[in-house]
C-alpha cells in the first residue's frame, strides 16, 4: 500500500554512529554477527534454490513477510541485515538478480526502512529497491532500475533513478 502523503525519506529511521569511522566499520553494533551469519546462509540458499516453495519458507524463517504465491527469482537478494523489514505481498514477482535493501550504511549514520512490494507487483531483473520504498499493487519496475521513490499502484517505472513510464496499455 503506497502512502501518498509520506515519502521514502519520511519512513527512514536514522541511526547515528559515533567516532571517526564510517557506519559500516561498526556494523556489529547494529546487528549481532551470529544473526548476520545465519541470515547470510539463508539468503545464499534463497538465491540458488530453484524451488519457489522453499524460497518462501526460507525467507519467512529470517523474518521476511512473504505472501501466498510469491515468485522469487534466482540470484535475487533480500536485505541480509534487516530482512524483517521486508514485505512481499501475494503473487508478487521479484526478478532474477533483483536486490531489495532495507538498510544503507553511510559515513556518520546508517538508515533502516521498511520495503513493501505490493500484491501482484513485479520487480524486474537486476533492479535495486532502496530502504523505505513502497511498490504498489500491480506496479512494475523495469529491469536494472534503481527505485529511490515509491511506485504507485498500477504504475510502471524504469531507469536510474527509476522514473514513471507510460501506462503499459498503449503501444507508444
């Protein structure tokens, strides 16, 4: 469900990191290393398994909300640090080698934000969805796009950064 009055940046939580180093240098203060190892192994299995049923089961084990009939492409990657902030609703498709990020490490802080992929939405091959983004029901993200803003229900976006395209119903 795309919220019209809030942007991705309104939904992002900021976590300042102390000291002169960047936030990635102190990632162990953000998440326990054992949890990351477990998540990484599960994500690796999700990426290589050809079984959609197994992928959905594994994603749920690490806290991802996965709806009925979700299709998760080979090599597609959910967030390894905060998979519990990811929701993929019923019958959505996450294409080959797509990446759904719920965090970003920056110089002085790291940020987290929920990512929601709406019912029957499609994320194209190689696309990257950034933290806090909501992709509406029946929306489409073209291959190799970088999604930095919400995609409205039924909308189509493409490019780097992703921008709205035609409705998809015309031949223009």
